[in-house]
């Protein structure tokens, strides 16, 4: 745990399932949800939810194509699958998300610290290096580091988006400080090779260099990377179904 930060948050109920959702509810509903995300006290079985607006990874910062303000992403921790089913069936926001795409995820490993997720153990299962994995990052940006973060982050975005092992790669945000990435990888080995710069080409070490720069002076007040195994996929996104590869 990072020095000077508050201690672990202990969930009142064990987290046994995470989900990541994508849908297109329109501008008004998206903005309303960013301002008023679902809360655990209002949704039975919900532990924590992060609602964000998707961004097209690698697109220019000021381009209209980057900011998908009519679309909504939600990353959430749940007590169990029955709670997810009830939310999608019985709530207004759930009905909107049910029209899109989502994956159900079994937690494997955590690096870093975000207070709302700190109750997760550092490791909950072994990773098969040849099996597909899903990775989620969540960060609270230090606003004073925005320009520096963009300078280092933009080249990494291009590296991830064009990596042959990345099946789906996207970013999301909730202004002014919350940033996230969601990536699906053909194998954990390919993801690790990208992270640590074990690949060919002059840009292979971009991610490793950016991590070194973050270690030198952090871009964020809180940052975590989470690794998951996909245990269920539902719906479609941008005309695609069965996005997450099945294990061989």
C-alpha cells in the first residue's frame, strides 16, 4: 500500500463477480448517469460501480471521434450473478445496459491502489499465460499532471490499440479526474510482453518507459490495474459478438 494513504476498505460482502458494460443510451442519459451512478445502498448486491464515457483509444484528443458522449461504460463489483441479473431486469439503468454488451469477470490479480477497490486481495487465482485475459485500469488523475500524462499516454494508446494480441482496446473517463482502460487480450503472455516491452520494433518499450516515468513522478493520486478471466459474455458492441476469445 502506498504510504500516506488511507487503509484498505473492507467490503461488507465478498466480491465474487465483476462486470463491464457498454451501451448507447444517448447524451442525456449518459451525462445523468455519470453524475448519479448507481450506489450500493440503492441496488441490492452491488458493491461498487464506476460509470464512465467511452473514448476511442488512440484518437486525437480534440477529435469528435474520441469522445463517445452518447455511449456509457460501467465497471462494477457484485455479490453474485443473481444480483447482476436482477439489476439488468428490474432497474431503469439496467434495462438500458441490457440492450448493449457486457462481460462477467472472475478476478485474478490486482496491482496498485484505488480506495473503492482496495478490499480486493492482491491475487485470487493463477493466470494461465496462454489463456485469454481481460485487464481493467482505474485511475484518479492529478490535474496538475494532465499535460505530462498526455505526453506519455498518447504513444502508449497507439501501441495498445495496434498490438496484435489486443482483441479489444478502449479507454473511458469521468471528468475531471477518473480515467480507465478496458482491454481484452488473446493471451496473458501477449499482454505481459506489451507491458514490459518484450517485443520487436522501435516502439515496443513505450509502455515500460511510461511506467518508469510514472514511478519517477506519479501522474495519479490513485491507480490500479486489475486482471480477470471472462466467465460470460452477452450482447453485441459495434456489430461484434463473441469478442472475448475462448481458451484453447
